[in-house]
């Protein structure tokens, strides 16, 4: 069985993922570099997954374990919608993955995930570690680039800011992590969940935000 330090070393080898709560939605962001130790295995890996129109998650850690959690949450979200005729609440999605990770604690799923979305109670973001520990956050970053991202987020993020104002801050945070953390890089993705549903920024939007991110 892996102890806490061993799991943390595995999870924090690479990646920068960010999730923040805004006044009118949730923003998720990540870099796209996939690493195996010091080897860059892929330059454009997907680390943000749409679960439903109102729900998404970011992944870091071992790819197979992370993708399994994505598949399980996606299937259960669809089953819940079919059975209950309403979307799966964000807190229920987070608790489901927490139970999954905790039940596997003796052979851990080596992944750290962020779950974000909007439901009847408003926007929410949850952070989960490989053993199923669950915390609700307003602003959170994971992965080896997170200390650098936090340097930007802690300075500029304020609660109750709208999506439009927070987007440049998120882009600057992930871009800073990509420049200073060798295990994060190549490109980045940003997803927004608001009353209109889930959408990912297109390349032109990301380029414009990078150009206007300021000092």
C-alpha cells in the first residue's frame, strides 16, 4: 500500500489544474503537457472533461486512474438524470467520487481531481485527493505547477467576481505555471460553466486573453 507521501509524489509529478467559483459560474483551466518522469509523453493531453451540461472535472495524476473516475462519474450523472429527471447536484457528484476514491484507498486510484459546476444552489467547486478527502473551495489549484499558479490567484482573485473579470486572471495563472514549471506547458485549455451550460474557449479567445493578460 502507498503511504501519503508516496501518493503525493506521484500526483504532483506534473500538471497544473485550476478551478474557481465566480459570481455567475465556474471556470476550470489546465495545461496540456503529459509527462512520464522527465519524458514529455504528449503535448496536447486533455485534462478537462465535460460530465454534463452543468458539470465538469479536471484530472491530474495517473492517466488511467483519472480517466476511470471520469467514466464512472459521467455514467452516474446520466443515470441520475434519467431516473430523477433532473441534473445531478454538484455536491452529489463530488461525494460519489469521494466514496469511489475512499473505497479504493488500499490500492489507491492515483489521481487528484477538481469537480466544478452549477446547480439550483449556485456555482460550486470541490477538490478531492487520492484517498477521497473532499473539500469545497472557492479558488483551488493542483499539480506541480500549483504553487506558481497560487502566486497569481492569491494576489488577484476575489470572491464574487464575474466570469468576465476572472478569466484573464486564470489565464495568467496557468500561463505563469507553464513558464516556470517544467512538467506543465505546451498549451492550455479553459472551460466555463454558467447558466448557458458548458463551453470551452476557442483558440482565438485564448490568444486574445494571453495578449491582454497584463503585467
